[in-house]
């Protein structure tokens, strides 16, 4: 969604972050596809953008659900 700006503002940093997080939670073919997509997005980003996306992914924490 972030790669193409579908329903959200286009942003490669957030696209890379979310794909990275998805890859971590996936396995098999799904993981391979996520990694392929992450590599594609990274290829059109600057090194600084990739580093920012990696930092965001490392720092991301899920929101706690309300009781």
C-alpha cells in the first residue's frame, strides 16, 4: 500500500518497514515474497532511507489492546 500510495500517502520508508515486519512474521513462500518485495523497494531508496526504515522496524511495538 505504501509503495504505490494505495489508500495511504506513498512512502518507501514505511513500505520497507512494514514489509520487513511482515517478513519477520512469515515463513516459506510468503517470507520469500516479502523479502523479494523488500529488496525491490530498497533498490529505489537511498541508503539513508533504508537505514531509517530499518530503525523504524526495530523500534516498532504493537499497540496494546484495550480491555
